[in-house]
């Protein structure tokens, strides 16, 4: 009884302190959360609703259910965009991983000028895309560009038989894959460097005692030890490749910002449907496809991370 | 012993040759850009090319300012990048402090909301976001870009990770000394979190500076454009002015390269830590 009497006021006090603390905590979160809720959460929910509507922003809205999604299945342009995005992803992921890993291994060695080389390989990543894409287009220009002139001078192959790079249908995807790998390798190299520095040196010493050469050490220590890093890099590369837009526009589009069938990608299709055809509902249905694709990859990542610990 | 040494030296030379080739691949486009920016249009594509033009045409760097409002583009981009970065740092570290150091109802649920959206690409909700912003009258305003960039879940996540590493005892001691929570944030947490703040600064600044699709959607008036879409407009308009295009490209690269070179250490640390933690 007496203990109850003693506790009651302190409980009340405690409750009031708790309430005050909660209020203080909310005041810390509010500035960010309000902006985040208004400009991210609400549009996100809105996107789901919008995908079931037909709306051009001006005329009355009509509810069309899953019609937008059914239309997607028959849309040749959309399927082409999806196809190009997948091909691009399939090219970018392995090429970037191989380049980034090779560079990281070289730059993890104790050599002179290491910091210089690290900085240099990061340059393309921070450089403005519009500027470097313009240079690439000039350098890879089929007849005038220095690349094909160089190839022509050294191999004697006539210009008509040399790759047309970004200007040709067949070479466009290869060109953009090379460009993307060139631009982003430095970023993933840094992630690999961190991974390499996390490997216990004793593992290499033990392998050496067993008589392993450099290749053996790479195969039986470096690669398995870097497995979590490679997994993470792969996931990031896939998601970033799905989201690609600006690279394609800057390498391939003219003044009207239009892409042809050979180079259209998913986000371009969303942009075009929404802002050129003013079909917000149909554009959102396409956006939901992107969302689901990224969600699947993210779920794979969660499961993988759990397994890898 | 001698044999092994010789093998070591040969290996070392091989590594250096490989590195030089890779560095060349990384740098040649920039060198070509710089070289062409000092040439007449007719000399840009001569082959074999001259890396150093006989009479450098500095005039290109004067002409570009007259052909396009490059100064306005750079001002707009700097303004946007600075405001977005400032808001991002303040609101993220503020929110992160609550998530890392305060006990309150709904903390986990709110944080889960943040985490869940980190993986959602902005492109999935850019259309409804545009509709909303237009209804708010924000189309063709810089405020639209600021609202779009300044409140990311990523910033809160990054800062929270850092604050979790700060011992709770430090906050307790400060509370006993009479500091309130705002005081602890300002006097203890902020000064301690310089590395994380630097990482967030450079990520946000470079992202905003180089953003393309956001400004393309929202900023259609010339006087509002950022350097990226302004430069693209220029390239499309004067597509055969090779020397001028390259000069404008060099100008567009310089600010972000300066930021990168001066904050490089934090950038590399940031990429590495984000990479490790996932």
C-alpha cells in the first residue's frame, strides 16, 4: 500500500518526462521528416494510385484498373526499352566489376604514386556527365574522330568497316556500356579497396607457406574473401543500370531529347510517356514496373546479406 | 634469391606499365577536351592530332560567355548546390540525433519508413511528384529542385550510423552538466561528426551539381537552368562549334573538380564506409 502511494507521483512525473522527451525527439525529426513525407512518401503512394488511372493532368480523371498494365504487355516500345535496359545491365555489371577489381588490386599494392593513380581513376566519376559525354561523342565520331582515325592508321581497316560507335544501331549499346564502365569504375574501385584492406593478411601468409603463387592466392584467398563486396557491388550496379537515363540522352539524343528504338531505356520511356504524351497514369504503370524490378533485386540483397552475415 | 628479385622487378615494371595505360584511358578524354578547347573548329579533328595547339585560341574562353549565359548557369547551380547541401546537413544530422540518441514512442517505425524508401528509385515517383509540385506552383522555380533534393533518407541514415558510434556516456555527462538536447546536438554531436558531415557534404554537393533529370523536368526557362542542362542546350544549339563546346565543358568541370580535390579524403572514406555497411 505504502509503496503504491510512494510510486504514484514519481510514475506521473516519469510519464511527463517521457512525454516531454518524445516531444523533443519529434522536434528533432520534424524538419527532415516533413520534407521527406511531402516530397517522397506522398508521391510514392500517389504513384501506386496513379498507375490505375488515366489522366493527362487537365481533363477529368478516369479509373481504368489494371488496363495500364495490360497495355504494357502489348506495347512494343516499352518492351524494346525493357530489353535495351536489360542488355545494358548485363554488359555494365561484369565489365565494371572486372575493371574495378583489377584497378583496386593494382592500387592496393605498395607502389609509388598510388594516391595519384587513385585520384585519377576517380576523375571520370565526379566529372560532369554532359561534358564528358560530349567529348566521347567527338572522340568516337565514326569518320572524323581520333579513335577511328587511330584504328584506321594502325590496322589499315577502311572506315566503313570500323565500328560506328554511338552513331550506329549495332554499336550503340556497346558504346554506352564502355562509357559507363569508364565513368564509374573509380567509384566501385574504392569499395573494392576497402574490401581488400579488410582481408586478414595472415590468410595470404598461410597460402604462401602452402606454396601458393600469385594466381593461387588470388583465386583461393582474394576472390572468396571479397565475396560480400562483390555481392554488394553487383546489386548496386544492377539497380543503377535499371535507373539509367541521362547517359543515354547525352550520348545518343539530339536537340529534341528523343531516343530511337535502338537506344530507348525504361526511365526514358517513363519520362516520355509522362511529359511528352502527357499520359500520367500509363507512365506511372511503367514506373511501377521499375519499382518492382528494383524491389526484387533489393529483396535478393537482404536475403544474401543475411546469409553472408 | 637474385632470380626472385629480378622476377620482383619485372613484376613491378609490369604493374607500372599497366597503371600508366589505365591512367591514360582515364585521362585522355580530359586532355583531348582541354586541347580542343584551345583550337579553331577546323583544327579539332585533324589527324594525326596536335595535343598542344600551335597558337592556342584563348578567344574560345571569352566567346562562350557571350554565346550562352554561362555565368547565370554556374550561379544557379552553385546556389542550388549550396542551399541543398546546407539543408541536407542540418535536417539530417538533427533527425539522426533523435534516431540515435533519444528514446521515444514510434522511433523504430519511423526509422523503418526511412530505410524502406532508401532503395526506392526516385524515378518511380518523379511523375506524381511533378504533378504535386506543379499544383503547389513550384514548376519552373528553384524551390522545386531544393525540395526534391534536400530531404533524403540517405543523409539521415548516414548520420545516424555515425552517431551510433558516439558513446552514450558523453551525452549523459552533458545532460548532468545541464545541457538540453539541442545544446548536446550543437555543442557535442556536430563538432564530433565532422568526418560524416564532410562525406555527406561532398555526396550531396556533387549529386546536386551533376543532377540532370530533375532540372530537365522542372527548369525550362533559360534563366533558371543549371550548368548541366544549360551546357546540353548549348551543345545542341551550336553542335558544330567544337572548340566552344569543349571550352564550355572545361568550365563546367572545374568547380566540381576543385570541390573533389579539396575534400577527396572524405569522399573516398565515405564511399568505402557506405560500401562496407551496405
